[in-house]
């Protein structure tokens, strides 16, 4: 009976470990790409030891041997020594000493972390996958949807807490904008709604629209297959790549701005 209970306890312990396998202590100074890595791309973790600046009191002297481990099982898939940057010199721009850990040989899909076997600390989780940038690309383009002015941000296109109603509409606002030098003349009112907010404010500029439009269209010209019709904006599913729909939204506002 005791032998059976002991066996059950051991099996449960192993099972729990497999479910929760990850480093017991995370070390933020083992820096990985938070977006992850494509299977065949170079993969380098940067280890830093702050010397100058706001975090100079922090200290991390890494061990020599580093490992890549699977997040869900702790299986070691790669081991190598770290390489000190510039013979231990302090980088002027960051105020840190640094080391590199090249684990480019790890190419299999999965969730991983870097482990310092001597210090018993690990990095945050990262992913390796062939489509690692797919969701990131969608999130990046959807920034422009959230920058739309005068349009409601509603589910399922907007997520909490970034849903809201259309703003700056009505008399004296974007949809009924008055001529600056004859503000009391309603006959000169124009609908100037639409377009993207310039940055973290509510301003819109024709001059500053050139750069993002140019970059978006260049990206589409170079990689049209990346920009599909399913980026979850109101125009999704209309048979037109969502990047072009988003650029069209800005261009329609620019046309309104012509006197």
C-alpha cells in the first residue's frame, strides 16, 4: 500500500511539474525578442549588467553556460557559452556591460526560455514559429484603425477598453467645420470628418499623412501576399486587402481637405 501511494505521489509530482514547467526566478536582464523568432532567422539573447544610469544599483553577473529550454517541459534543447561584448566595456549609450547568447541553431516551433544554469534564473517566455509575425503585423496595421477620427470604435472591431462612440461630430466640429476667416457663415461649412489622428492628440494634418501612406503602400507593393482581407476592421471581407482599405480611409479625408 505504501509503495502504491509513493508511486502515485511521484507520478503526480512529475505531472504537476510538466504542467507548470518554467523558471522559478525570472531575470529581466536576460533580454529576448518579445515578439519571438522566425525558425531560420538569427536568434541572439542579450544579457546586461547595469553600470550607469537610473538602474545602476541593479547588478547581474551572469554565469558562463546558458541553455534554451522548452517552456512546458523544461527540456534542454541547446547549450552554449555566452560571449562578452567588447571585453567587458561599458556601452556608452545604455550604461551597461553586455553579453550575447547565440541560439540560432534552435529552429523547431515552440515556446521556450533562456536559462542561466549557474545563477538559476531564466528569461521570459518567447516563441519560435514560421508565422511568428502574422498576428504582430495585424496588430501593427490595426493601429491605424484605432487612429481613425470621427468613426465609432465598436466590437467586434475594437477591443475593451478602447471602444468608444464617434467624436467631434456636429455643429462647429469636424463634420460641420467652419471657414477660419468667416466662422459665422454656415454656407461655408464643410464636412471634414475622417482621417487619422496625427499621434497622441486629436489633430489631423495633410502634410504628415504623406509618410505613413507612402510606407504602407510601399509595404503592400513589396509584399502583397502578407496583407489579406481579414485584419478585423469594418471593411474586412469586402474582397480588398485591408491595408488598401485603411489607406483609402485617409485618402478620402485628404480629398475633403481640398479647397
